[in-house]
C-alpha cells in the first residue's frame, strides 16, 4: 500500500506541474494536405476513423473540439463524461468555462484513485472565464507517467452572478506520425463522448463530425391500406397561423451561438412562445430571444433552464403584422437544428440570416435557426 500511495503522490505532483506549465506548450501546424473522417455522422459508442496525408514521417496533432452549454442549478454547474477513451501516446486536454466563478476537474480512476485538480481547491475565474489544461505523458524525477484507456472526467464549479447557463469549450489533441508515404490515421471510440457537433482539425484543415444517439429511422414507403367504408370527412378546425421554419433535411453542422436576422410574416399572427428544433439526441434550445422593429422592442424573453417545457420560451402575447419586417436576436444553447441558407421561404413567411456568431468564435452568414413561433 505504501508503494501505491507513493506512486499516487508522484502522479499528483507531476499533474500539478503539468497543469501549471501546459500553457507554454505550443502545438505547431503540420503540412497536412488531406483530412478525412468516416463516418461524418457517427452513432455514440461506435468508432470514428480519421485519416489523411502529410509529409512523410511527419508528426501531426489531430484535435477535436466542441462547445457544450450547461444548465445552472442552485448557482452551480456540473457535467460528467464517463468512459472517455484516452489512447496511448502523446495527448493534450483542455477545457475553458465561461460565465463561472470557478472550475475544478475530477479524473478517475488513476492508480485506482480519484484526482481532483486543482489539488488545493477550485480554480478561480478571471472576468467569468477560466481554463484548465493538461498534457500526457508526464515526466517527473525520471519517471514517465501516462493515462490510457477509459477514464471518467467530471467538470464542476460555481456560476457567475445572474448567469443562466455555462459554456464549456472542450479540446482534445492527439499526436500521430505519418508513415513513409505520408499517410496517417487514428481510430477513436466515441463511447462516453457527448452527442452533438465536433470539429476535427489537422494542420490547417477542419472537418465536422456529428455524434448522435441513434441512426435516423427511415420513413415507411408502404402506402396504408384503403378503408373499405370511408367515413364522412369531418370539418377540419381552423388552423392557428404560425411562423414555422420546419425541420431541415440536414440540420448539420450545428453549434450554439448568437443568431441575428429578420423575419417577414406573410400573414398577421398572434403568438406567445418560440420553439427551437433540437438536433436528435441533444438539448438544442433557445436561451434568449429578442424581436424588434424600427420603432420598438416587441419581445425580450429568457429560457428558465433545463426545467419543464424548456424547448419553448414563453412570453406575453404579441402580434406580428403581415408584410412587416422584424429583427431578431436568438442566443442558442447545445445543438439546435440549422438551416444552411442565407434566406429561406418557410411556413408563414420569410426568414433571413444577417450574421451568426458561433460559440467557437467563427462567423457565418448563412446559418438560420430552425424555429417555430406560435400561440
């Protein structure tokens, strides 16, 4: 037992040293000429293959990054990633949290122990943001320590004052070496990886991978049997006018962020809530919405967190007039469905994207949130 505790102590000290100085490590870009991912939509738990071309015998860092929006409960946030696979070899892991007071990471099992970092307690945020980073293997007193196989990672802490959500930017980088022909490859199991969109990067090339819970169910093609005795057709109810983009055929890639644009109803509608179409298996939703015209703000409303009917934001009844143009700003969380067009003609009118600011800092001009505004 003394020997095991000694190894654990060495690991804890080495971990502290690595966390403290990781920020000085620079992952340089390689001369990557080709990058492929297969499949582009992978069911959680299955294997993702990453492969490409670079210079012969070159070392390449393959990075995956994602943005996760977390709910707030009792002024705290928490997220567990169970069974995350850490491959052998050199690797780096970092997480940046926004809208927080502090952050702490729990890693287990390590020598059958659970490690909490920072060792002395949660790391305090600066202006609501904090980053924790680590790289492996660790060398301490000529002892090489690495973590491989499946590990459980928990990220938690206290949120900033009045914060309704916390954003996590998670990045994992793994080093591979191209062969004498310049070919490189990496197979990663997605067991324990959260669903949603991930950005895979090698050199200057980036690919998008969507992790889903289940494969889409195909629509049945067999027509229903005709009724031998048709019954009288009832008088249909008069539909309540809505503004509905519908669910796009391909909602990927997706990421949370801030949407700016306009809507123009083709009929006058009276509405009191906004629904956001989520990507399958995710918590895609709207966190805040603002609708206004040239003269006034018509509605401003916030999500109440992952409680109750959280896919909808409810507000006081408003009327949007036919033929009028209204501006919108919609802040989304998790992975909402996206219409990848500049302008779309939808049920009830037209919706246009003027700018989308993704949570990873990128800006697009053809990302429309899939929403429904209804009574």
